[in-house]
C-alpha cells in the first residue's frame, strides 16, 4: 500500500471522528434549541396574553378616565358658575355693607344723642324721684301730725263734752238750791236733797288715736312687684280699704292698702313706696 493511500486513510479516519463529534454536538444542540424555542414560545404566549390583558385594562382605564374627566369637567363648570355667582354676591354684599356702614354711622350719631337724652332724663328722673321721696316723707310726717292732731282734737272734744255736762249739772244744782232757798224763805222746811237730773260725768281719759281704730300688727309673707301679702286676715280684724304701714326696724318702707281679705291673711297694693318691701317686714295700722 502506498503512502498516499495510508495518508488518505488516516485523513478519512480523522474526518470520520470529527464528523461523528460534529453530528453528536449538532444533535445535542438541536435538542437544547428545541427546548429553548418551546420555552421562548410559551413565554411569548404568556407575554402576548399579559399584553392583551394589560391593553384591555388600559382601554378600560382610559374609558374610566374619560368618564371621570367629563364628570369633573361638568363639576368644574358648575363650580365656576357658582364661583361667578358668589363673586357677584360678594360684590353686592360689599356694596350693601358700605351702604349699611354709612347708615350705622348715621344711627351711631343718633344713638349718641339718644344716650345723652336718656342720661339727662335719668338724671332728671333721679332728681324727680328724690323730690318725690322728699314729698312722700313730708306727706308721711304730715299724716303722722294729722293723726296726732286728730287724737288731740278728739281728746279736746271729750273734755269739752265733759265740761258741758259739768256746766249743765252745776246749773241744775243751782236751780235746785234756788228752789230750796225760796222754800226756806217761805217758812217751809226742805228735808229732801235736790234731785239732780244730769249725773256727774267721769273724768275724760286721754286717747292716743281716733275712735274705732284698732292697732293691728303682722308680717309681710309674700312680695310682688306692686302687691304684697300679710300674715293677718279677717279673723284678726282686717278689712278691705285698711291702710297698713310697713316698717323695717325704725325705718319707714311704704304703705299697703288692703284689697283682698282672707280668714288668716290679706293682700294689698303698695302706696307711698320709699323702698321695696321684703318678706319679714313689719306691718301695722299705727306708726
């Protein structure tokens, strides 16, 4: 066998070995590529499905966004209209405020004048009240003096009546004595004592009040604005029209004219009020 042939055999053997390795390598790589292709195809299908789902969600969100945009656009338009209306109302309110402020300033001046007038009236009322209190005190004093003078007049009348009775008795005694003297002068003896028609009156006792007046005392039990109640009534001799003097200690408070009488209590209206009566103040028909 020639050398060339040997060389060719060796080369063919080497090529066969190389070709077998290449075939084995190709077959192995072909299997790997198939698996990779299948994996990539599955991933592509999943990606396409996710893309379709994402696209669908995107479209839904776009539609929702469009709806919300339209809704918000309508609300924004309504708010813009309301804002315009409120701005117009605000301007109107500002104009009215300026107008009312001018009126308020005008009324403030009038009010200041009224306050000054009221202050003057209050001062005048205070002076009038003081004068009225002075007149009431003077009237109360005059009433007291009148009651005292009335009592003295009644006492004087009683004494005068007593003196008149004494005068009539003395005249009767004088007439009787003159009759006895004439009879004695005529020679007749008179043994009987002269008959005096008018009896000797008893001495008049001084009085401290008008006849028929009763000294009633009680307490104020209820106080209203112009009406009070007292703790004595018809059983104690209280009658309608009676005047009670209200005192607190030695201080005169007011008078009460009885208008309503019950068995154990009475009520009346205030008169000659110097100050407001209180529960527990003393009431009496005599000062």
